[in-house]
């Protein structure tokens, strides 16, 4: 499989008011690989995802996709690029008034010229792929949290994207349901040969699904390596995040004795 850079951020900066979220950040994402982005809340992980798909534009710097710069495209041309991306939102974002099959069919109805019978067949195939073959007639309110995530994932792959972006895919799920999502991410990576970018706080998930992990802190990349490398990192900031330990300063601010 090719290891060319499918997505590139070049010296990207983004601020909201006085808050600098991305600070001259450069990142290349290889085609066909799974990149996991970790970091504390507010470090710019979701903002990074939105720049990749063009939902936000940088204050400075460049965003490239498949050899073309996209941050300067108008909305009409950018929409054609976005159709090559599937996006799994943190809470799933299903349409509560539509049944499961119609939710998965929605992108095909909106963005393809396929006939209704073909759309239903394709949507059914995607539900089978995420293990929900018989759930088509159910409403989102009848599903568990894990099932809703899987329906949202089926919808994200309805147009057979080249890239899947995951925003906190295991948030709100118990460890077993979270592992089902991890296995699904691996399965789609393997079967569809997609490029995946996953934002998560879940280190167990990150280590299981990633080819490569980057960690953001104060708008910059402070770690870039493999799951094996991050588990043996001697950087105290990286190590505390991996092990889930508060810093001495954080403990002191709570008047809790340091270890």
C-alpha cells in the first residue's frame, strides 16, 4: 500500500480571540494508515479535524488533500472534497425522526443519483458491515449508545469515502461497547483500505487502533510515534497522559499530597 501523504497541514495556526488553539502546526497523514490524535481537553484536537475537512479555515498556513490545497477553495468546490470524507461525530448526530435505514441512506439520497432500490441495498450493506443487519426499521431512540455509534458509522461510510474522521468514537460507552467500536475501526481500516484520523482521550483505544499517535499540547505536536513508542516515552507530560496521572502542580492546587 502507498505511504504517500494524503493529507497535509503546513504551519497551520488558529486562534479564537486570545486563545491560540493551533500554533504553526505541521502534520502529514499517510494514505491507508490510522492516525490517532490525543491530548488534554482544549488542546485543539477537534479543531484539527475540522481543518482537515474544511469546516474551519486556518488563520495562517495551508491544508492540502490528495496533492491539492483545499483551505482556499470556495464552498462549492470544497463540497466535492468533503464527499471523500466520512465523519463520525462524538454523539453520533443521528436524525431522531428517521429510522435507521433512512439515516444511513441520507448521504446517498442527497449526494448521489442512485435509484431508491439501489440506495436501500447499499444502506443495508453498510448496516451489515457494522453488525446491525436487522436494525433498519428501528428508530434511533430504540437503540443503545453503542448501536447509535455503529449506525452513525454506517452512515459515515455510505458514500465509500477515502478518509474517515472519528471525533471521540468511544465517549460515553462502557469498556465492552468501546471495544466493539475499536474492532469496527480496525475492520473498516482493513476491509475498506481507508485513511483514518481518530481523536480520542481513550489510551486503550488509541493503542489498539493506531498505526501512529500524535499528542497535542498548547497547539503544538509534543509526541509523534507508534503505540509501542508512546508506552515507553520518558517525556513526563506524555507519560502522565498515558498513565492518567495528575501532575504535582495539579495535585498541589487541590491541596492533595503529591506522590
